[in-house]
C-alpha cells in the first residue's frame, strides 16, 4: 500500500478491504486497544502513532490479540459424524461451529452420580462436552431408580461410576469419561478439581458442599450449585470472579440432623431432573460464554405450585473464603465445621442402643415394653413393627405426657437418626429406661423380618 504515514496506509487497507475496518477501529475512529501496529518491528505507539512517516519498503505488521487454544487448527475439530450429531447446535448463531468446538474442548466435573448428577451428565454428554469427570463412591440401590436416571434395574448392586460410564458412552462415544471412585476430601479435592473448567455440585451433605465451594474459590473455578428436597429445588452459580460464593449465601451450616436428607424426608423423583437440567444449562452457558448465568442470583423452584422465583445474592465482603480479608487460605476439616467431627452424623450413644435381635428376644419373651415409632404417618402405612405406637418426632414434645417414665421404651424410625433424637429428648425429659433401635426399621427388615417392605 502507498501512504506517507502509517495512518494513510491503514486507511487505504480499510478502503481496499472494508471488512477489516471494524477490526482495526472503534466507533470513534481510533485504533482498538487489542490491536497493535508495528513498523519495522517497532510499536507505533512509541513512535508517532498514526502520524509515523513511511519510506519505501517499510513493513507494517498488524498484530491482534488472540484467545489461544481454541483455533480450529490447533484445537479440536469436528468429524463429519459429529457435525451431523450436533447439527441442531451448529445452525444456532449463538453456538455455531465455534461454540461446538468450545464444548468439545470443555472439561466439567460432576460431584455425584445420583439424582442431580444423572440428568446433568446425560445432557452434558449429549451436548458434546469433551471431558466429563464424575466423583462418586456409592453403589446403585433399588431406591435410587425412582430418580437417578443414569442407572437401570440391571445396575442394582454395581458401582454407580461403572453404571454411569456405560450409559454415557452408549449415549455419546465421542465424550471422554473420567471416573474418581473415592470420597471427596480436603486431601484430594484440589487435585481432582484442578484440571476442570466448571465444577457442578450434586452433593447430598453439607460437609461436602462447603468443601466443594472452598476448593472452587481457591482454584478460581465456577461452581454450578443445585440442591433438592421433597418438592423444592435451588440452583445458582458460585465462585466466579466478581460473584458470591456458597458461604456468602449460607455462612454456617445447620446443626447436624436439623435438615433431613432425601432418604429421611423424601424427594419427588422428577425434581432432581429439573434442577439437574438447570445445572447442565448453566454449565453449557459458562463453557460457551453466552447468556446470563445465575451468578449473584438464587433460583428457587416449587414443583407443587410450578413456580420459579429468583433472589439476588450479594458478595459478602466479610466472607472468610472470598471476602476482602479472607481467613481461609486452605481446605479445612469440613466434618468438624459442620459439627460431625469424629463420628457419623447418624450415630448415637451406644449405651442407648438396642440391636434388632435383642429387641426380637424381648418381644418373644413378652417383656413389658413400649415400642415407639417416631416416623411420619405415610411411612407407617408402608410397614411397622407389630405392637408399636406411632408418635411422629415433630409431635413428641406435645404428646410426651402419653408416655410413662416407668416404661421400658424402645424408639425406632427408618434408619435410627430421628429415633436417636427422640431418645435424647426423652432422656433429657426424665425418662430413664429408653433405647434406640440400631439401624431402625431397615435393620429390623434385614435381620429379623425379611418379608417386611423396605423403602
């Protein structure tokens, strides 16, 4: 190009190749800040900028900033079969070929292969996310199949990870599935999470939820959060650069046992599907860099009312992990933080326990006994131990006068958690002869009455 100055040469280039103009200049006609112009290996910003004079055979180089790692040449490409598989994505202007290549280059870690992890991982695999990691150490149980759609009846008794990998690879063999058959701990969390772009939290206990949050903040990874209970669900995105984290929303966990698990309180089977799909949607938006993720917002879903409601969440400047003056610089003991250090959340004083076989002997000998069932009426309808009296745990304090401190009381529930609380309450209320059935009615079904339905 001819020109007396750099500015004239660039103007001629822009006239000859009109499409390049919008890349070179902003709306005010100034060179864009992400474009560098060099004259014979010298940055014109340190010469006379646009007015820098030119002479014969001078060489001008235009150097734009580049993202790196996502080039179709250096990065992943799509085969003809992949183009056909993802064609409904490719024709969307918001995704297109560039977006689908981003998904193929993306790496997502799902914490859990259960209710939330099932729809999450299925839709990520279907969408073509290149690498999906899954952390889980459980086996498939028949009670899982009401909601955990990754698994089938044939999978009962198999490790969930084994079942999950088979299902995901059957859906999309192009996706790499990485398995971590371990409990996530403070010792291994950073190493496992470090290699992934997005972390999707499908945990079912508070200790692991705080662990995932803190690890994500320390590593600078977005944390796609979901939680469910009965007919209600929550979703958000935590841990982004300027957004809040899970501790900003919930600085402290509830006391152990205050919030019942899905095993104790139940969950609508469809609910984790809805929340898990929302998590998958947020994950894909983050990988693509499109839309408005749920950063700084908490999405609430009520299945009974079929309603969604969104609340704003502010970043807490005093948050101990993401605040201005953080006090947490490494992963801590999360069992201790959640008040369950040194013992299982479900454990009780062994001196106050009675084994199913021992209770069976007392019943067979017709020993004086008051058998107290502290479950809910709908659970009582499923099964009960003969001769038991139903007083749900939530009504026990109001109906304690129906019990006699002189009675030999044995309390039970489904697994021993709620009845352990009942025993503790009765002991503090002056009842001296009270015990908890170890393992609850599930243990009774396993060890005493094999015909009893389990749930």
